[in-house]
C-alpha cells in the first residue's frame, strides 16, 4: 500500500514537472518577440534592392547617387539590341579589325572574337554578357546603329541607349559608351540600374543569356569553315554560389571599382538589385548575397 502511494506521488510530481515545463516553454515563446531582420552592412558605396514583382524598395544605400557603372552598362547595350524591330538573332556580323584594335588599345575585357569570322547576333549577346566582351559590344553597336560611317553608327547606337534610359524614367543615368569604358559621362545609380535590369529581364532571350554559366560559340571563318570558340564563362559568380540566381551582370573599372547587378528567384519571389563601387570582386558577391538574403526576408 505504501509503495502504491509512493508511486501515485511520483507520478503526480512528474505530471506537475511536465506541466510546469510546458508553461515555462510557452512563457518563453510568448515573452520573446519575433526578431526583426537586421539591415545588412555592405562594403559597396551604393546599393539598392527591390521586389521585382511590384517594384517595392527593400533596401537602399545612396541609391540615387550617380556613379561610374563599368560593364553593367552592357545591360543597356543588350536591351537596345533586343528592342530592335524585326530582330533576327541568327543574322551574322563579320568581325572587323577595328573591334580587335579597340580592345587592345583600351586593355578591355574581351570575347576573343577573331577578325573575319561571321558571328550571329545571338552569339554576340553571349559574348557581351558572359565574358563581358567589349569587342562584342562594339560589333553590336556597329551593327545596330544607323549611319554612313562606323563612328556615326556607334554614336547613333549610344543615342538609342540614352533615349531608352529616358523612356524608362532613369533620370540619373547617362551613357557615353556602348561598353562602360566612357570618357567621364557614363554613369547611373543603384536604383536606375535595378530598374533597367528589371526591364531587360522581360526579354526571354536576355533571361536565357544572363543565367547561362558557360557558352561555346561555333562561328563561320572567312574561308567558310567552322571555328569552335573557347568557352565563354559568366563573370557572375553568384550563378554558382547563390541558389536561385538568374542573372544579371558584373562591372568593374578604375573609377567604377566593383559592381554587380543581381537577381534571384526563391519560393516564387524574385528579388533584384545592384551594388556599385564595392572593394573587390569577391566582396561585391558577398555584398550581393547579403542584400539578396535581406530582400527575401523582407519581400513579404
């Protein structure tokens, strides 16, 4: 009988302990409010992130301060090309010595296009956006600008870049080059570049190009043969390091420092943004990763 009473007491004590534990746990849960997501600190001098679905601003740091954009300029180069009426992506462009001389004189990033080769517009877009080929940019500007001389065609193409910026409401953006190697009047802002990228991403061809990690072009040589080019690798390392990345474009330069326009989709949400004037290629990716994480946490 005594043993029975002891057993009842032990069971009651255990029940009280369990109940108390549950109450403590419940109290702890209700006492601690949900932690607000901390706003990230980035090394870049400017940054901006928005919800691509509705354009809602999610993060801003000097978002409207004009800065040199480096090769993120090539987003507009691609957009102007893809906006051409009756565009034939398979039409061929013959690579001129002027394009090769240009990248040598500017020590510019190159798609290593071969003079005399016939390259399709589609291939030039990959050469433009993956290895950031300034020779591909020159070829596209020469092809899609209007004029009797190459200089006039290029100037006309840059004019199209600026008129497109105006039509998109990019009030703090101006281009003086087709590739970002300007003469001091090539600038934009994190907010404007993000809006530009969002607009460019409406093109299925643009989306396909900028999410491609590697592309091998087969060009037609001047003698009519086929040349298999060395593979072009995308300079946007987020495509490998950040799950859900769908683009967009790197940029760098003495004045621009390290830039990145980025976009990713997770759980049906697309976050898009820009960092300008970061401190290195690896840090711009770290900055973008922080902003993407923050964007997804706050996109609602």
